[in-house]
């Protein structure tokens, strides 16, 4: 049970909810962000009208999406080379623009597919740079797709993991992301057992949504600094979940009893999404699969301590891994410092995730 909220924070939550009802999303976001960061009360009463610079956690309720324009021709991003293409996916649930990285020798390799879900205020180019996943794509034969969450769908560019309209199979963002994954798997001949998703913060929380709603599409997901499935259903509960004070519903049964493997990575010094969220994701998985064997390990990475928990199935295969990084903040570990929300020292999160994804 978390500590009770201070009276001032309770007042601010009420003020923010009133702003949401008035459709003043920007001011409500700024007000909540300042309250949760502990800024002085006088600052809380003067939220800026400018769009806030949020960490890659949740923002506010999505505004209605506008129909996308015509799909452009595939266009490479010069700084990533000719194999980093710009595309648009169109499916029954809606459209998504995305960047796609394809390894040069894909014809001669057994390919895997990874959907990379950025955090708030980020974009596909920034996330590709920060995670270095394209480098691993060449090394391991990965097709890597970076879907883009536009500001028209969320004021801060976050995936709407906390909105009930985007927490179910068959509609909303989960349906669009699963549709994109299925289309790419078909295009490149990738089997279900080699289709994965990973994300940071809000992107990690959406990867958790995909694990719960589309285990028949994604064989495994990576949740970096994310939150449990249905740990929030609206804006106030999203911020409570980020602080580690929310009650988490039990994980629902997977469709057809199929389970999605998970790797959970969280920094123990994360001040944006409380590390208790990673623990709750692990607990949900452990409760949902009673026959798993738990193994706890400690090791060193980049001069710091890393706590690793593995839940093995009857065949000795890791069904779930949880990595806790001492001193780790709200950032992608082992990332490139030229990207936003990265921490260069310590665990190489991208490599650890790919190793987990590709294990036999």
C-alpha cells in the first residue's frame, strides 16, 4: 500500500480533472506533472499554456483522430541510411505511420520482427537512435518497425494505455498495432514465434496491453519502465499508477490459453514510473502460470548491481524475466546519448531483450 497523497496533491488532481472536463488538456497535463514532481505550490497554480515536456509516461485522454492523408511513397531517413523507410499502414482499425528498418541480407536469413513503441514526446527516429535497435537488426536479422503516435491521437504523443478504449482486443491502438505486425509478418515471411513488441514507459505499457490482448500475434514483449495491464482506466488513475499507489486488477486469461512471454526491465531509481510497477507485472505473470519455477539472481552490469528474476516453464525455458537496475532512472538502459530518455551506463536493454526474444 503506498503512502497517502498530500492534501495539496489531492486538490491538484481535482483541479486537473476539471480542466480535462473543459477539454483543456495541456494545462491539466502541466498541472499534474508539476504536482507529481514536487514543485512548489505557487508554480502549480500557474500552469503554462505551452505544450509540456513530459517524460515518456502517460499523458491525457486522446482527442478524436482525424482521417490521415494520402500515403506517401516509401522515403528513407538520410541519417539512418536507405534501409530506414517511411511507410503508412492502413487496416480495419485505422492507420499508422511508421519507420521500418530492414537488414541488408534479409533474403539469406531467418527473420524476426520487432515492433518498437516509443514513449511520450518521442518519435520513431529518436527512438531508433536512442535504443540502437537497428544495429542489432543487422546483427540478428530483425525487421524493426517503429510506429508513430501522432499528437492528434494524444496531446503528448503517448500511447493511450490508460484509456479503456485502447485496452481491448479488436479496436483502438491495440488492433492497429497488431494489424501492422500481422501485415509485416506476412510481407517478410515471419512466423508467429518470431514476432515481438517492445516499448519504453507509455510504449512499455502498451506492449503489456498487446501481450494481454493479442498473445496469438506476439510471441513475446519487452516492457521497459512500463506499467501493468489495466493498472489505470482514466487520467487520475494513470498518475496514481505511475506513483505506484494504484490497485492492479488480476491479469485476465489469455485468448485460447496462450501466454505471451515477457521481459521486464525497470530502474530502481525511476522517479517517473515507480519500480513497483515492474514488480506487479511479474506478480501477475507468476499468478497466471502456477507451474513456473522462480530463480532469483544478482549480478553486476556497468559497475552497478542488477537483480534478475527468471520464471522458467517445465522445459527450462524462461517464460518471464524481470531485470531491476540499481541506480537506473527513467530511461532506456545502454542507449545512445543522442536519443532522448537514454542511460548509457549499465545494462544493454536492447541486447538483453533480443536475446530473450530469440531464445529457443
